[in-house]
């Protein structure tokens, strides 16, 4: 229970995988502006995902930044949200 911020901003020059699990609470995830980011969020009817407008949904519950395939630094994020709220923004 609580509110958390995970700040991954900064320079990313390789590919990384990030797993985030939230049961009850709120988490804000900040991802690098210049990196390619893929977000897959397992959500249910009691969870909420708020994601920046520049992410586009290409598959069910999977969102990509426009530069995902061309970026040298990539972040692949897997989010499991229970009774929580998740916000993903680029910085």
C-alpha cells in the first residue's frame, strides 16, 4: 500500500527487461525519452493504466513508443497491476 515512483530516466544504450508488480497502491514509472520502450500491462477491471500519448497500442495491452524498433537503447517492461494504478511517462 502506498505511492511509489520508479525513475528509469537517463541514457540507455542497450536492451533491458523490467518487471513491475503492484498489488494495492499507485506507481509512477518514468522511462527515458530517447529510448525505445515497450510496455505490456496485465490489468483487470479494478486496475488502471495511464500511459503517455506518444505510446501506441499495437497488440492487446502492449504499447510501443514510435522509435522502439530503431532505438539502440530499448526497455521492455512487463507490468502486473492488481488493485492499483500505474502511470508511465517519458522524461
